[in-house]
C-alpha cells in the first residue's frame, strides 16, 4: 500500500536537520527547556545566568577580597593626596573636605578599573558549562559585581560628606557616573578577553585600554600642548562679560590690533582628556552656579579649554552669550561608548570567524541552500549522494 511505512532508501538524499540549542559560540543555553523555547525575554537566559553567578560569587572570600582591596587602594590614594594637598598651613578641618573631594573625583576611575577586571574574569568563567553563549551574560555579570563596589564606596562618600559638612548631592552624581562606567568598562573587559584568548596578553591589553581611557588621554593631552601652541594676532576686546571664576562669557572685538600673543589651541586636543571618567564626573557634577560648586572652578576651566576661549579676540573672533559650548561630559561618554561598542562588535566577529575555522560547514545543504553546521542531532542526519 502507498501509506505503508517503508525503510528510507539510502540512495536518496535525506532530510537535513537544523542545529538546535547552539549558537555561534558552540555552547548550550541553560537547560533543555531554554534551548527548545522560542518565547520569553530576548536576554532572559543571559540575565538569569548572570544573576545566578553573582549570587554565588558574592558569598566567596575572593570576591570580597578583590572588592575591599580596590576600596582600600582607593583610600590609600585619597589619603596620600590629602596629605600632599592639605599641608600644615591649611585651616583646621580642611583634611576631611579634601579627602571627600578627592574621593568624589576618583570613584568613577576606580569603578572603571574594577569593571575591567570583572569583565575579563566573567568572560573566563562563562567559557565553562552552565553559561549561555555570547557576550551578554558575562557583561551583565561583570556589571552586577561592579555595582557592589560602587554602592560600597557611595556609603563611604556619604560618611565623608557628613564628616566634612559638605553636600551629599555630588556623591550621588559620582555614584551614577561610576555605574555608567561599570557598564562601559565591563563590555570592554569582556570583549578584550574574548578577542585575546591568552590570559596574560588579555590582561595586558585590557589594562592598557583602561589606563589609557582613565589617565592616558589626559597625559597625552598634556604632552601635545606644545604641538598646539601658536602665535596669533588679537584685537582689542570690548564689552567683556566674565563669570565669578574669571572665565569669559561674552565679548566683542574691535578692529584695533593688539599685536600677537601666545595661544594654545586646546580645543583641538581636549577630546582626548574627555574620555577620562573623572573629567566626565567633573563636567556632570557642576551646576549652574559654578562659584558655589565644589568642582565649579575646575569644570569652568575645562570647558574654557574645550571651547578655546582662554584668550579673547583671537583673529578678531567675538564670543556671543548665545555661543554653543562643546559638551565635554557627553563627549567623554560618547568616546567610551564607541570604544566599548567597537570592541564588542569585534569580539563577536572574531568569535564567528573562529567558529568557522574550528567547526567547518557540513557538506549537506539546508532548505535555503546554505551550509549547515553540526548540531546536537548530527547522528540523525543522513548524507546525500555524492
């Protein structure tokens, strides 16, 4: 009968099975149910794996030794700088204020280093069993670990603010910037560890990226100052409006020549310094009244350097009150986001390339004519005629 079941003819090409439960990384999702299910949140398994890993890790001595070690190192740096900047000629009670301001400035930078470390560590852990493939799970796990450090330091900052009699609002801003840096640098650390498979070289590359973004950009900007020095003609400035901190708000330029003067065109290189988390914090923490803000003077000077308005009427160019300013804080976050995105995209492409090299395509063809990679059900697939 036509409906009777018959053994398959080995001379005829058999059906081709699509791989189930694997992706480009070749690792299985969490459990068989997660592999078969096509509904639910897009990043549900990744977030769940990161949460499980975080809950296990926070109960270990290694996690708290690393976290407390980073906090103690930050405290040592803050204490040393406080002693250097708060000498014997400073008024009594200035030491807690100096320590508080320095801690505010260094928290985002310390959070970036911690996130880079956890990002590389989480990637190495995610290669083992029980993790979904891809970069999402280790990035989320690193962010969750780094937020513990940010919360810990925030509590210390609030205590310092109470001791120094300073407002606590900058501490909240510093913690928010630290959380943002945790996201960016966790992605960088995970991507670098994925790109560089050797653990030692991955550590070197990761710490180089972190050091350059945190402090290398500022150092490079300082070294490039002689390169942007020039002698420019200036004219006499009129109707000059200055802020309380001495920065120029607006001025007009006459046609009367005032000779030439030494000008540093810092607007050409300040984007390098903008990538530092400390610079991002200073620009975001400054309010409308810079004279009353703890970092108001510093933020005004950084903005002036970014706009290149240290010397008025260079080449007779006036400055209007409605002139647009370079958003230095937003520029720094944009640079960090671009670097993190480029590294993550490169890590994904490199992972796919390694997969094609280590796991070549099977000669069978899928329904759409494309190659089919070996999956969990390779034993059920029959080869067609050659």
